[in-house]
């Protein structure tokens, strides 16, 4: 009698497949561990070549001055000076709002109290704020006038911000046009721009990025050929996001001064 022994071939194949998968997973685990060890060694022994470098901190230029000093030093005798102040909310969020307020208050203090500094003689000043549009907070006038002093102190000391982008180029153009309308050739005409960022910003609630209608190049060309008598545009940048390049270019269009200001 012949006895035949049969094997369960399907069951045996299933075991082979399972063992094969297990072997593949073990091999992949070993490969991942080896690659990870190599990357760790490279990262720690060759200057961290495989990791992204930490962002560098923004350091102010070596010639930075205080904001109060920058603002008051640009209010000179025999001038019509428009102080054009960025009122976008980034100034408040960046912690600079109180310093901006105080620097503007310091402009009028010498007229109120001679011990606070030297007042600019035969000069007029205006305080204009801007975001996407301009706002004449204190019209151009002499600061020896007590009403102008009160208006300046009250408004500069309570300067508020708006959650809008800052249309720098449009604002400078409008300030220039104000001086052109004044048409005073007995004094120098000056714009002092204070801003903590670049032109434009995010429009809420649309979320779109918006900018001045006036381009930087068009504004520079207009300033360089302006018929306004003895026109000078000084620019003051402060905060980590100040657009140093554009602010320098604007100032240079009229042989003005660019100042990076610290708190």
C-alpha cells in the first residue's frame, strides 16, 4: 500500500509572503537608521550643512540716532515744514507709537517752554498723517500761535493708528502738492517723512496687497524737477521693516537726508 502525504501549499505560501514582508520592513528600518545616523554626523561635524540656518537678527545701522533727535533736528528756521507721519497699525504693533508721539510733541515744546530747546524762527509747520489717504491733523501755520500749539500738542500726543497699508509715495506726492499750492518763495519748503515700513500693505478684509498709485520712480522724477521753491525731502525710517533703499532714494532726489532712527 502506498501512502501519499499532501502539504497545505496555500498556507505555506502565505507564511512565506508574511516572512518576506517582515524581512523588507526590517531592512528598511536598518536603512533609515543608517541614513539618519549619517545625517546627524554631517550636521554636527560639518557646520550643520543639511539644516536651514537660523534667520539673522536685524541690527540697526551704526549711525542710527534717536527718533526724537532725528525729528526735531529737521525743523529748521525759515522753512515751511510738513511732518508727514505714517499712521499704519504696524507702528503700534512694533511698540514705536509712544516714541513717535513724543518725538512730534518735542517739535512744539521749544515754542511753549524755551528751556526745552531752540525754536525754529520764522518757520511754519504742518502735521499730516497718512495710511491709504492723508489727514491734515494740524494745517501749516506758525507754532508761535497759541492755538496752533494747543492743536499740535493735543493731536501729536494722542496720535492713533489705522489698520491699513501705508501709501508712502502717494502721501509724499500730496504733501508736495500742498507746498506747491502754498507757493511760498520766502522760505525753504521741507517734507519730513516718518515711516516704519515699505509702501503698501494688506487691505482688510479683501486680503489683497495694495500699493500707491504713484510709483517710486515717477515720484523721484517729480521731486527732482519740482518747481516748489528750495524743496527738500528728508526721510526717517524706524523699526525692523523700514525700506532703507527706497527712503534713501526719495531723500536723494532733493539732496535731502535719510536717517535710520532708533527708539
